[in-house]
C-alpha cells in the first residue's frame, strides 16, 4: 500500500500557486468594493469635493473636521446628532437585546403555536428597510391610521412622525427595534438549542426552578449567542440611518450621524441642496471612529464574559 507523504497539499512547482489563483477573484472583488471606497473616503475627507462632474477638487486639510466639530452653530447641530446617535444606540441595544432574549425564552418552551410565533416575529427581517418604513408610515398616519385609531380609544392624540422631533425620534426607534428584534430572537433560540437537556434535568434534581434555572444554566451556556447579539446590536444601531430617511426625511432635531453623512453628501439637508461629499466623508470618518471605539469596548466586554464562562 502506497503511503502518502506529508507535505504541501497542492504539490510543488506551478501547482503550488493554485491557492493564490483561487483567492484572487474574491480578493480583487473585496479590494474594489470595500477597501477602495474606504481609502477614497479617507482622502475625500480632506478635500472640498462635491461629487459633481467638472468642478475642481481642492485640498482643505482638516477644515472639514474643524467645521464638523468646533465651528459655529452647524457644529452644535452635528454634535447633537452624534449625541442622538449614542442615545439611539443605547436604547436600541438595551431594548432589542432584552426583548429578543425574552421572546427566545418564551418560544423555546413547548407551547402551542411556537413555530407560528417564531415566524411572525422574524418576518420583518425579510421585508427590507424601504418596505418596513413605508408600512409604518401608513400605520402611523396621524388621522385615520391604525395606531392613531387605537390611541383614540384611550383618548390619546399624537402627530407621530410629524410631531415634535423627540416624538418622531422615538417612533423611529420603535420601528428599528420591531424590524430587527426577530434576528436577535433567532440567534438566542439557536444558542438555546445547543444547551444539553441533561444539564436542565440535573439542575432540576438539585432543586433549581424558574429564575435559578435560567441564571445558573441557560445564561452562562448562552454566552456565544449573548456575545454575538451584543456586538451586532451595538454596531448595527450606531450605523443605522435608513429608517430615518424613509420615515421622516431630514427633520431638524432628529438626525443621527449616519443620516447626516448621507444628507450632506447628496444634498438632502433642506437648505441650499449643495453636494458636500468632502464634508460628508469627514463626518463618516467621525462615525467610523465612534463605531470603532464602541466596537472595541463591546468586544472587550464579551471577551471577558467568554473567558469567565467558557474557559
């Protein structure tokens, strides 16, 4: 019997280049689609580029960053948008994480209709941002909308998305959670399916019930799903902006940083309508740094948790 010699899988000579050749298409696609635009954005952030053909592009250094952060009334609005981004991320992460976990715990039980309700709660994930937004614009019509009719039963009047900035902001937050809680629930459910039933039986024999069973068995062994959802919720909520565009557009006092980048870059600020893609690129760099910092903090937290429970 011929014994295979240990060595390089693809052989020597020209055959040794096969892995590189196989990786090249994907690598080139990644460079063109992801790395290239990212590097271009970093360069544009230091220019007065408009994105309009025929107009000159001048190097302005850190002027865009100074204007965004420290110069005049506009900088106060920009910093307020940054603050709203953090508030939005905090509430979306907290509520979506908690609600997704609660739904997963309930729908992991052997109750009638659990598969139907799993599908029902996950269904918004399939719809896409535009459909989600248009659906809720109809639901939240101030006069004659379904939510308005329910509120009228209790004697509550609201302008919903057309109301004060804080009220409109809260409704976008509600829609954001509704749209994405399904994927959080599914990740938790997948994690719960990996927990051996023997551990639950052993814990019950020792007298654990209800909350004690969850705290001592489910919660520690759900660590991979908890870490995944926490990271996804933090990063996703910091980058969210599409629902703001679809639901309320550029409304002063409601913008988050991601939508501000889009509005400045494509002339949607409601003022002169000028395209300021250099300024938008600088704002996107600020957003990137924000996401990087909070992403690293979140990663540190989940790494400590994983070391505690999974070591």
